[in-house]
C-alpha cells in the first residue's frame, strides 16, 4: 500500500512516501525550492517523492495531511472572536490564510495531484508528531510526549504507543492535551522574538545564548507560566499577544517585567550589562522550559510505568532539555526522531494513517535520517571542471585518507554523501567538517564560512564506541545523541583539545555515529583518529546563514565557491579549491 504524507501551510512543508509500511523517501520543500522554512504547498517535494519511487499520483492508496484543517480553522476563528475588537487587524489576515489554504486542503490536494477526494485523509497534528516519534523508534512500547507551538488546538500531548505483533495492530493513544493559547513552544518563541531572533526558526539561538547567562530571571518567567496540580500549566495571557494578533508575541506587561526588547539589528555584546541581560533572559526561559518538561515527563513515567519515552514536536529539538529529561525523568531510553518538528509530521501522518486508518501490519522503520534526494557526484565533477577547479576521482580508501590528511592539516571540507537528511540537522550526508581542536577554527568557521553569531556553538561527531572517552554520557545518552538530540558535557580533561566544539558551559551537542548509519563518515573519523589520536570531527550543516542545507551537488558547489571551504567531496569526486580562486567575488556567477 502506498501512502503519501504532506505537511504544509504553517512552516517547514514536506512530503514523505510510505510503501508497504516502510518509508521510501521524505524531503522538506525548502531543500528543493531553496527558500528556507518554505511553508508553501510542497509541490516540489511531492513530485520528487513520486518520481523517486516511480509512481504516478493514481498509484497512491491514500494522501494524508498532517493536521485537521477544519479544527485549526475553528481555533483561529474562536481566538479571533474571543479577542475582538482587539483582533480586528489580524482577523482578515487569519481568515484569508485559513480560507485560502488551511480549510480547503482536500480540494487543494485533489486538484494538485488529481487524486479522488475520498483518498485524502487527515491525521491530527499531534497524532502526526506522536507517530513520527514512536513509529520510527526501535521500541515496541513507549510513553509519548509531544510539545510544540500549536497544531489545531493542542500544544502538548501525553500518551503511549504500542506496536503489537501478529497483525494485532498498532495503537497510539494520546491521553491528555494542553490547549492553545497555553503553549511551551509559544512561550519559548515569545522569548525568541523578544531577544530579536526569528520566530519558528531561531529558537536554537536562544538555547545557544542561554549558556552565556544565568537563570537569574527564572522567577519572572514563572510569573508567565503557572503550574497546575495535575502536572499541566497555564500561561498568564496578560503577558502575551500572539493569541490576538499575528504581529506581536508579547505585551507591554511583558516588557515591564523583563525590560526593553533587543533590537534585531544590533549584535549581542556579552561584555555589556544589556547583552548579559539578554543572555540571562535566555537562560531563564530555558531553565523554566526544562523544569516544566522534566516534571511532565516524570509524571508520565510514574503513570505509565514504561521504560521508553518518545519525544515529538518542535520543542524536542531542545537538546539541553532532552538530556535533562533522560537524566531526571526516570525513563531509561529517550527517543527523538531526526525530524521532530512539523516537516517530520509528513512522515508521521503517513505512518499513522498506514497503521491505524488503513490497518496495515506493524513494520520496523529503518533507524536513520537519510530519506532525501541523493547527491550526484558526476554533477559535481562537471560543474567544477567547467568552472576551472581541480577535480579528482579517487577510490574509497584513497579519498578517505586524503580527506583525513586535509582535515588534520586544518582544512575545511564540504562533505556530501548519498541521500540528504530528513530533518534540520546534518548527520553526515550534507556536512561541513573540520578539526575540532582550536577556538581559532570555531572563529574561522563562524566568520568565513557560516557567517553567523559567535555565540553559536559547533557540534562534534564521533564513533559511538569512542564517545564515552570524550563526553560524559549518562546511560541512554549515546542513543539520544544518535540524531544530535542531546547536549552533554565534554569531559573536562578534553575541553582545551576540543575547544572548537565545546560550548562556553563545557557542553557539546554531539552525534554518536554507528558505522552502519554513515560508513564513509565513520571511516573518515577512524582515519582522522589515526592521524591525531582523537577520532572526533567538527560537523556543522552544509549551508551558510539564511540558506537551507544544500541538497544537490550544484548547491554544494555554489556554497563551496562562495565561502572559505577548502575541499568538496561527493561520492568519489574531490574538488580542491585553487589558491588563486577569489571565492566571494564569484557569488553571482554560480549562485
Ligand atoms: Fe507542530
């Protein structure tokens, strides 16, 4: 049975295809359209999925949308009417968006794909998050906790899942939910906006900034969020405006409590009182978010008596919170999928419909993130030769040894290998790799390659067998680090030798790599370890600030030519930048 999942019209549109119960491919629209966080109907992603699987739309048994659009419309309408006349400005906009896209999804899908309306199904937004987390994890029974900004009404759900053998079906039961406007995701996003970052995009910058601050304003943050005896919470909406208008997140009362917001165009100077106040603010909301999640997870552990927890929703991208949940909630194993956010809902919705609506038998889902378009090494060789660069085709061993030499010599390598990752993180197929040892390397990457804020840490990747030597991993930590979903301390004795990947608070968001998941990167780590004694590399996503992660070889090449990457790899093809090539001037030529 062939099931297509779609997420669209909010942020991070995506499509995913499940055939006979197993994912075949999945890709975020932004990787194809090259518009970061593209929220448009994912025409490109759908087309690529169908082409990749050699299917016509008529071959599909079902197309599943990742939320119930009528319920979402009801929520938008209800909130607008509740706050009328305060909402009169946002009301027409909300209506236009909803009427134009959100409500009429069935018609849009039907007309885009030409599939009959009866084949178009809807999964609840948090059911999609829950399925994306639970049905992709190597567990048969687990508690489930999802948290995001908002879907239809729910912002947090708790429940459990069971994959039963012998054709007895799959059950995902969401027991309770917290409803909009009370939302951990919106609380965090409000601080994201207050701190001058882009909402729904830059939340991870708040987490990065938090490490520079002290949670000295946690008491103030707790005025915004009141815990209830049943383990839930409510927000004091006097401090917020996101529920009444699309243009502002926080109210004048919020500003009274925390001081003037940051101007997005001014850099954060941590040497000043003002800069430190922003870092303290980030640390405070981060602390309150963690405490709330840990308490909810602990209560869920006690209630369910289960050993495994699956986390879904955009809030599960918060690796610091995830690590605390693992350490403090009582669960032995915590699983976070590579794409816990809304893009991942495309896969979650398809799996949910396959197992529950269509009643198909349980299947194991391969435990990796590589569901996107494959890179074409010949495309790289062609464009690089046309552009006058040095191109070599090397056999596997020679290539690995050469790249290890280059990394050990301080060069920066663009690394493309096989299928693109599904999810926001580069996990070894679209990565920029570098030596992790010096803070100069971190500064060089921020300045010449990623063009981004200097408080942003870089992440390391290491073979799973070596991880304990360099990082303090609790039981279950290596699993959480499989898709870079946890932040853990770097062992103190290694911090100066791993300065480029050690955050200011001594932690790192590492990836523990199993050989089978990305064998070429694994071999490279071994080769690098033979040269330097430390099989750890700095691994950052292959993109520059403001752009989606590269997908095709051509995009990798364009990025390579525009920034300070020294060498570029796709399959057996190695391109080494000529010293005389003035990279940045060629921006327009190859973009
Ligand atoms: Fe969501």
